[in-house]
């Protein structure tokens, strides 16, 4: 008998990408070259299955090497 996968797995493996950041310093001479900053985009039906609906507000708790997010109830 085949086992069914749970529609809501409790872990995901993602890769942190980068986005170019350009300084907006008013002094052109101090702007420097654009630099790479970490970038993470979350999308997928698994977010909805976990209770994150389109348009909901989300709070993210940031600690060293960890992000914890939860829906903020209105």
C-alpha cells in the first residue's frame, strides 16, 4: 500500500539569493558600487495550507540565523 504525502510538510529547503542594493547617498562621490544583499522570496500552495492567505499581515521575528513568521490577526 502506498503512503500518501501530507499536503503540509513541516520543512522546506530554500536558497538565499541576492538583490543589488545601490546607495542613495546624496553625495555622488560617496555612493560606491552596488552591493549584493540577501534576498528570500516565499511562494507556494504550502503557504496557504499553513494559514498564510493572500493579503494577510505577517510578523517576522528575527534572531541569529533564524526567522519565525506568523499571521497577525486584525
